[in-house]
C-alpha cells in the first residue's frame, strides 16, 4: 500500500531544509534518502519539477505529479544497491543542476 506524499508546502521541516540545498552540486542525496525513509525521489522530484513549472507545462495538478512520482518510486527495488530510487533522485538532481546552467539553457 502506498502512502500519498504530502504537498510541497507541507513537507516536514527537516526534509525542507535539505531540499533548500538542492540547487547546489554538493547536495547530499544520501542525507535526503535517510530523512525521507528511502523516498527521496518523491520529495526531490516534486521540488525540482515545481521549480521547472512542470505542472503548468503539462496542465496537471500537484497531486497528479505527486502520485506519478510515488508510483515510479514504488516500482524501484529498494534491495537493489545501485539502481534504486535514490539513484534516480541523484540523476534527477544532476540533470536539473545542468539544465539551470546558462550554457545548457
């Protein structure tokens, strides 16, 4: 059974503090993994996709985006030591970092 992730403005303060650093290359995905109980993709995805205006672009609600991220995360095998949702969140972070650079824009 999947628990519905909370809206971006209701994220616990400990997680919100970590997410405030997501625009930095030094962002620590493993700290986010621990704080979110191995659900970093849902939280980081929501923050990054909000910053990039994905809901507006796709004409969907934040709830739809949260549910989609949750389904993706739930289908990763947590027992896999590398290709898991933390790895996906790390790749998402790196991609967003580079997309914010003027040379890539």
